[in-house]
C-alpha cells in the first residue's frame, strides 16, 4: 500500500507503507535534512537525529533507538518530532522541517526553514 506524503515545500509524493520515510524520500533529501546535515548524518541508523520532522498523520510507533535519540539535546523529550529514518507511514502525512542543524527548533518562536 502507498500513502500520499506532503513534503515541506508542498510537493506530494507517494511512499510505500513498508519503507521508512528516509528510504522512500531519497530524491528529496534537501527537505529532510538541514543544509549542513545533508553531508553529515548517520545514514539511517537513528543515532544522529538530523532527520527529525514533524509528521502530521499516522505513522509507525517510535523505535527504541528513535526514543533514545530524541530524548537528549539538542532534541527535547516530548517535542512531537519523529525521525524519518525510523518512521513508516500508515496513512497520508504532512511533513514539516524546522530550523537548526538537527531540525530541532520547534517552538513558539521558531519557524520552518
Ligand atoms: S539519519 Fe540519522 S537519525 Fe535519521
């Protein structure tokens, strides 16, 4: 099954349910990573935290490594962000990327990049 995914720039693409978002969106890395992180990331291991996104819609439950990585700075526990390399779509999604090297700057005074 494929699901429609709205990327941060408004482009809509389809992603397979069994693939994580990072793998599904390889052609759109400029929207998943901050400019600096495009060359410096863990390649989907779930350890760097730079693929963090706000995902509005239904996604798979957070993995253990995802919970671990989003639990310490610069991420903040309970931020609501998810890691594209760990999350699999379970329905239509809207993705938002926040500013900061890790895409971590979600808050009242932050804005999408
Ligand atoms: S690519 Fe490093 S945590 Fe997702």
